[in-house]
C-alpha cells in the first residue's frame, strides 16, 4: 500500500488556518481596545473602508504637478478583485475612481441609511465585481487586521445542581416532556446537559444575534466619562471625541435582547459591575455560505416561510435563570447580517420583494420581530440592470435613500487589454506587432462611446487639425483621457485650455458612456475569433489583419462603429510607427549638431569674410556664405528668406538670449530659448529626411528581410550597419521583438508612409 502520511501532513500544516474564536472577558477585551483602538472601535462602514484601504494602494496622479489636476488617479485594484479569484474583475480607471469616492463617503462617519445600487448593462461584470468584493471582505474581516468583536453573555447555570436539572415540581417535569413531544429521554437529556455544564465550567453562553460591539453595553449616559478614563490623552482620544466617524459609539443602542438581558441581570444582581462580569467578547466570524455577516440573495431564492429565528435551548435556560420569560431570544434574518453586508443580486423576482422590505429598514434602521424592535445597521448593496430602474422611479420614497454607482462597460483600453490577457494568457502579446493589440481594444471601446461629446467639442474647436492622430468625433482622444493620459500631440493652446473644469466635464461624461456597444462577453468572443483566425508563428498580427476583420464584422451591423473610425485609427497607427522607424534610423551626432548651432548663433553677429573664434565652442570660424548655407539648408530655410532669418536670429540673440537669459539669469547658451528652437527644428528636419536615401534602395528592403540570416552578410557594410542600427533601436526604444522590428520596417517601406505623411507636423518628443 502507498504511504499517504506525507500527503496527510499537508493537512496538519494547514491547522493554523483553522479559525480560532477565543472568548475574552470584558476586562481583557478593554485591554485589546486600549492596545488597538482603531481596530476595535469601528462599525461596518469603517471596516469596509479599512478593507478597501488595505487592499487598494494610494492612487497615483501622473500629473501631480499640474495645477489643473482633478485627482483622476490610477488605482491598483488587483488585490481586491483579481488575486486569488477564480473569476477576476478588472476595474478600469473610471470605475476605480467612482469606487474610491464611494468609500471616502464612509470615512466621514455619519450613518448612511442608504442602499447602494451598482447599476450597469448586461455583461458589464456587476456580479463578478460583487462576488470578488465580498470574497475579499470576508477574508479581511476574518483576519487579525480586520477583526471585530461581538457580545457573548456568559451566564452561570444556577439551575443546575450537581449537573442535574433542578425541576421545581412534577408539573415542570411534565411540561419538559410535553415540550419535547416525548422524543427525548429525560436521562439522556440530563447527560447531555451535564457534559455541556462541565465543558463551560458551570456556565452557558448567549451570543448576541445582532453581533453588537461589546462597548455598546456601557450605559450611554456614562460612555464619555468611561472612554475619558480608559484612554490617555493622545491623538486617538482626540479623534474619538471630536471625529464624526466615532459618533456612533456614543449614540447607538445595543440590540433589544442585550438591553433586556442587561436590565434583568441588573434587577437580579443589583450591581452593574456584576452584570458587566457576565459580558464577554469574541471575534465576529463572517461566513457568506452560512449567512453570518454576509448574506447574498439571487432573484430565484425563495423567501423563508419562517422569518423569525429562535433557540429553544438558550430560551429555556434564560427562562430558568430569570424565573420566567423576561427575555425573548427572538431575532430575524436581518440580525445575522447586522454590522455586516446584505446584498441583492439583480432586482427581479423575489429580490423585488426583498427590496420593498428594506424600505423601512433604510428609512428608520429598525425591523419589527413580533413585539420586538430590531436595530439593523447593515451595509446594503444591490445590483441592477437599466431596465429595472423603473421600479424605483415609481417609488418616490426611495429617491433619497438610493445611491447609484455605475458599472458600465470598460472604457479604459489598458484594462480591456488586461481582460484579454487574463482570458487568453499573457503570451498573446507575442503574436502582435506593438500597438495592434491595444488598437483592437480601441475598436471595441469605440462601440461603447457616444459619438457626440459636447465637452470634447467645446474644448477642441476644430477636430480636423488633429486628423493625423485622431478621428473626427475625437473618440481616440477621449479614450486617452479616460486612461489618464494627456497625449503629447495636443497643441500648446489646447493643453493650456485643458482646465480642471473641462477635465471634470469630460470625465463626468463617462457616466453616460459604456451603456451600449459590445459587452464584455461580446468582446471576449470577438477577440477569440480574431486571435484564432490570424495568430500564427511565422507572422505577427498587424493592422491590415485588424482592419480586414472589423470591416467584415461591421457589414453585419453598420451602426456599431462611427463612420471613418477604422481609417482614422489606421492613420494614427501609420504615423506613429513611421516616427518610430525614423527615430530608430536617426543616428546623427547630436554633439556635432549642437556645436554647429552654437557656431551659427555666434557667426550671425559678424559680416561675411570675417574670421572669428566662437566663444561657445572655441572653434575658429571662417564666416562665409557657404558656412551659413549648410546650417540653413538643414533648417529648411528657403533662399529668399535667408537674410531675414539671419537677422531674426541675430536680433533674438542680442536682445533676449544674451542680456536676459545668459547675463541676467546665468543660463548657458544651450538652455536659451533660441538655441532650443534651432536645435529642435534641425533635428526634426534631419529625422524627416532620414528615410529618403533608403526608400529608393531595393537592397535596403531586402537587407531588412534577410537580417539575422546568413544572406545578410552579402550586403555592403554601410547597409548592414544601417539595418542593424535600426533593428536594435526598435527593440530597445520601442519594445519590438526582432521579428516585429523587421516586419514594421517592411510595412513602412511597402506602404510608402514617408511620402504619405510628408509635410505633416511631427509628434512632439519623437
């Protein structure tokens, strides 16, 4: 037989994960309160916000130094929604910011008295979001960092004498037998009770069904004095007595059962100290599957026939201890999620009835259980589809008790790509040329955006000026902003006009975007079709494949994409890769260019024929017409404008660069605006012309195809050097693979992109 002891050892190693529920006396509990006040004094809203804070890192503002920043932050929600999940939820930047604003409202501390409805179209991932959020909450709430304590009454079994039931009379015995319908043997019952009594040392436990914090059992009229004596005068004590987030600890009442039990024990003992000795505390263990602390209802879950819950054993013991039914141990299912989360998955069918039942609880925070008023302080969540909103619109009483948090389709292209990687594996990147995978996501997101954007049109008056980089509806620009990125190709005037007010308006439009178009499920199916059709080991997926695929798809639904969007996307892609290839092939000696510009700025101050030593480079210059022409040709100054240009440079140097920037501000010549302007103009023109010598050289194209093959060595040294330099730069600067670098070079040459974009303004920074 096989030895299974090693396998069984894994179970032994897992023993630390077993939940331990130590019961503390009230005095020991207070020691924990003093030691960890932030952890021990918090309600469900604070626990929930602490959970989010512990799992979601502080947001990043890439434009933190921008005075117009609106704190549209990048949050990493992977620990909350992705890690450890069988079905991850990917929160795009827009939803992550909505969620964090929702959580921030809890930190204020005032009781909310609301139901929070996550509203979104079919296939937007609402259920996946809620399931992952509840999973993370349960794990956090059951960890040491997330633990909260609840009341457990530990009462002495005065009615047990020597471990045997003390029945006062034959009538009591008969009543007990009738109560149990003769199903239990009296001797067997007493045996069980003796064992129970021995285990608890002569005590029995009565847990608070509403999971109240033990501190609420301190009488309200002495709580402030109690906490004043309990804590030292430190930062937490100041927050406790002045902060809104801790108001609940001074104003809330414990559940009716605990109040009744406290009063009856006080009547019995005539001493509050002895009553407090009966109060213990234990960790509040959350268990969604058992409905403890977290209850989730699907529309098909039928309501329970019996809405009232009791415990006959505890009730009988209380009746005996208190000499009559002075405390009714009755509670509802809402008590099981008190100080927890109560959630409805879609407002349909039976969940519609449950939502109606919540109305009084949301309004008053109480629920009636027979004659008992039950306090309910739960975090109430629901998921809703747009067509179900009419139900609440007809209920005006709900209008100020509902807060919507939208979950539309993903509008952040980075997140959309992450979804593809999760579903199909991160290796999919290796099958695409750079940017093509993200362009697939751009097409998907374009189906989800509204065509008309008043905020964008008001900001960018003439969209046609950006036709090289954007579509006429400015959807490509809007996608960049939704991703948190301000494109470098925006003109200086538009960047200046991109004020905080405009940014707020554009981001606010995201609440109306993402309600139509291709759903999350649709996009995954479409990507699967695309990837399985075009992915192959000998050829990377390029834009021609993407265009062919979506043009065929759009024939079935001509309204799915705005007219001309695919053409605009291709144009933006072509221009970008052209600049990458030019940048990779550009290898002029920048130090030499810098010296020539400084020599030119110095020389314009002298007449032709002079021989001078440049103050900036130390080089001896023969100032001739040919000297000026070489630099002016690089700057693309037409012959008729050369004298005017020289005079302009000379005037700028003598009136601004030298007296103000250099002498007054102490800047070197290379940091003056004049030098920077000439340097950028010169390098730009050199890069624009960099491909010209190679486009007409068929050997260059063949050398690119033969790169890294034996035949590559047959080309002359100059072509080998140029091709190697370009391929290596594409790999290092723009993250192309070797195969991708070769394919993109052939793509640029075969499509004659240099001629197509001749005269276009270059992307800043390229």
